[in-house]
C-alpha cells in the first residue's frame, strides 16, 4: 500500500515536480492551456484540463497560477469522442476573441470536485497571478438557442480574498515568525502581480480583521502581497512569484519548518519525527535555548532597524552630493550652496533669479575676505553648454565691478551637464577648446559638478586641503583641482606583474622608496606606496632621470598619467 502523501501539482515547473517526487506521490496535472483561435473559422472548443479522478484523496495542491503557455488550435482536440444523446455542448468563441482561456472555468470545476473531500482540510500552496474574470458561452451545436453564459475567475478555486492588480518587487516581512522563516533571504528575489485586502468579520456590531488571515509580506505601501488563510475547509498559502530555484527553496523551508512540524498527520511516511518539535515533547532545556535563539533574532532585527536609521541619516546628511549631479533650477543651486558651506566658504548668498529691472542675476554670491567678490551662475542641462551660456556670467561680473567701483569680482560658471546620464558616461570636460580659451581671455572660470563630487572625496582622502580647493574657485578657464602637493611624472610606458610594476621615464624629478605613485580613477585620486626602485636591473633607493621601474604595494589600473606624492620624512 502506498502511504506517500499525495500532492496535486497544477502547471508546475518540471524542476519542482522532480523535487517533490523524491518524497511524495505527485500528480502532474493542469488547469488547462490557452488556445490560439485567431483566424479559426469554427471556434467550437473544449476544455483541456488534467485532473485526477481521485482528487478527493489529495491533501495538497500546488498551483502555478501564472500560466503563460499558449498552444495552437487543432480541430481534432476539440471534438467530443462519444455523443450518446441529442445534445453536444461546446464552448463558443466569436470575433474578436483571439485566445480561448480555459483556466477560470477549470478552476470552478476543481472547486466543485474538492467539495467531495471530507476527511481533513486541504492545504493549498499557490504562486499567485493577477485576478481576472472571463465570460464563457456554452452552446448545444444541435440547437443554437440552447446557449448558456457563465463568468468565472482564475481565483474560483480559492477562498476568495479581495484585492487589486498591482505589479512590484519591493516587499518587506510582516510581524510574524512564520514570515521570517519563509522569506528571510528571499526578499530581493520576489515579484508580485496582485495585492490583497485583509478580510474582516463581524464582532458584535463592528467589523474587525479576521485573525485566521495572516499577512506574510507587504509592499512599500503596506499592502499585502502574500498571506496564509485558514478556513473551515482548507489552508491557503498565497505566495508571490520568483525564479523556480527560489520556489524550490521556499517549498523546502515550508515543508521542513512548518508543515512537517505542525501537520505531521499529513505525512505518515516521513521518517523524521517532526512531532518531537511540538512544545509538548520538548527535551530538558530546549525551551530555554529556543528563547535564547528568539532573543538573538530580536536583537538582529533591532540592529537592522538601527542600521537602516543610520543609512537614512547618512543619506540626508550627504544627499547634496547626489543632487549636484541630478538636479536643476533652485534644487541644484541649494545643493551647490550646501556643498560650498561644507568646503568652508562663508558669506554665501543665493541671489534672486531675476532683478526688478529684468536683468539676469547670478545664482550665488560669495564675499571672500582679502580677495573680493565671487559671483557664480549654476545651470543644470540635458546636454552641454552653448557659448552664450558659458559667457553669461561675464556680463554679471562687469555689472558687479561697476557697482563696487572695483575690479575685484571673480566670475564662475558651474554646470550639471547631461544630468540624465550616469556621470562617468558624460562628456568630460563638457566645454570645448574655444569655450575654455574664451574663459581664460575674459578672466572667468568654468567648472562642472562631476568635478565637485570627486573633489569631496579627494579632500576627505587627504590629497587636497579645503583651503587649497577654495582658492581654485578663483582660477580662469577650466578650473583644475589637481593638488599642488603632487608632481606630474607623465605616462607609464610599461606595466609588469599584473600592473604591480610600472615603468616611467623620469626627467629631473627625484623619486625615493617610500614615496607614493598617485593616479586618477573615475575622477578620484588614488595612491600606492613605492616599495622598490630598479634602474637597468639594479636596485636603488632613489632615482631622478631615465627609464625607471617602480614596484608598488598594490596593482594599479592601466593609468594614463602618474603623479608623485612625496612621503613625509
């Protein structure tokens, strides 16, 4: 006698069938496949579901509700094989129907057949799809007046929980232990197509949430994307969608951690005595250890909450660095102001966008002690700057000089160019040669926000001081934030040992062991210590001329230019 637990799988992936078949008696069934009826003149159709005759003997149903398969119409598949009366009913599809979907009707048939199951509650495991309904027309081909209409949904076999169609992938655990057991580690693998409302029941004269409905996952709007529903006749696990390997992982957890333990009567053939994990049968000290384990889980969750709080706090503190690369208008101006305050500028004033006389004003004005006045125009654009945009700040410079009766006004144009593109893919610099030369000739500066973003990290990593960086804002032409502490050595002409050894032709620049090779990577300066020097295969402690090999503490990329940072002796 076969005592294996019977599981009815409906349209489930073969990998899941193989996984379940190791321990269970699995029937590989179907609620039907959609039929392509486009261009078919005679659209009389039959259902094509596959359900076992002894369906009432099954304790589990696993249904893949997302059924995208589509088959072509073959007339031989849609003919009654035996007709013993004067009636022959067919499903009828007419224009403009192009696809016959048998699933909702088959769901209703499945629901009717399961009413014969009386011994114990059915356990449904469903990987959901969005809710939809179909109206069916069934007619007797011997009497066209004998036509019936029915409306069923793909949820007709489910204890219906109302909801709405919604697609997303951001979900979080609900406040229940079972939620964490099932989905911890799977949250970023999930998508959902449907969300569900918590069902309510009457309690006195008011309706309250049904406690037999347990949410497992919610989306970012706290709408339910997965649940367990315990009713009189069945228990439903409604799961979201994920790749098949993660479905197997989820099913394995479900059986091992929940079903074997709490529904052991459903598994007479399972050798592992999961009932021993019922609190009634705990071994001495086991309960205390479980409490300790639970406290660790609580501490973990509290730590996660604290880390998330710190992440949000950190984002709020430094979000201006992202804004200078993404925003335009007032938001960009305010982000630049916050950046300038971090850099140590004082007396920063955001000017009105337009003066009363209709003349354009600068966006930002800074009084610099001992230097004069810095006027800045800030612009966020989709492409690169036109000549007129680059030079507009020059007119404001001369206006301010006339007002002050001094030629101590510095002008700077800052652009967030191609702001809809990832910064490392933007044109750099976003000014052509003529624009840069004109800026030098007219004694005004050009700068772009990707420079400022990288400058932040170069300051924090000690390559350039805030004071030196501030002085660069008064340069003419394209502003250069290359630190004065580093010396240009030129382009390496050879790389060896996975770029841990580089060769440079020195020209009257002394380099010693212990100094640093500095290079730029994605706009940021990096450095590696020189641990040995070799000239014509001879080890040296220093060198200042000729082809020289430098062994570095770590490998470097194929850098186009190398700089020297002298060690502090």
